[in-house]
C-alpha cells in the first residue's frame, strides 16, 4: 500500500506489503494501518492532511490497493465478493460508500492428448509395437465463458 500526500510528509510502505497481525485499537501514527480479520476491516491513518490548493475545484485523496483472491474452495469461479469503504474525520461518525461487487475469475483449463497418425511411424494407425515411433498432439486450452480469465502463477 502506498500513501501520497497533498502537503506534509506521510510515510509510505513498500510494494508487496504484508498486512500485520491484529494489534487492537485504531492505528494511531500517520501512515500506519491495522487489519481486523474478525470483521475484514482495514484501517489506515493518513495523518494530518493540509490542502494548500485554494482553487474552486475538488481535491481528492486516492487510496489504491491490489487484492489477490486466495485459491481456496470458498473462492469459486463467479462468486461475488462485496466491498465498501467508510471514512471518518477525527473519530466522527463514519460515512460509508456504496457497495461494489467483484466477481471471482479463474481459468478453466482443459488438456487433450491424441496420437498424430501422420507423424507417427507406422502412419495411419493407433496401434504400435515396440520400437515404433509414436507422436502425440497435446492441446491445452482455456474456455472463454463468463468469469474465466488467463492462468497466471503468482
């Protein structure tokens, strides 16, 4: 998770951050965070932010993060995980965003193997003896149905 500041110094964390074990309480130092596995809540303390841009347009603080869905039986193809965001100022009443759903995507890979009767020796057959040359065609494919994606190894 990375932090960007409008004015002042907000600490940053390195890419590939591991979320810390629950420590209880809210994060108290600027640039710190806490994850509560019981409620699946991530709290981030942005610290004091001063807007020195006095024009009429809207100013924003954008927090970006990538989440990788664990490869477990509870995360199946097409399952939807809901996400919302709340913000509060100085411990005030939180304002919560709309809920957004994200569908789990994963590959649906199949493999087929057949005897190549043209390149095998003898040709034109699927019956062979010891010493014959057998050539196989192996085809790996991924379907193109809903929520199917490319296969990646993380």
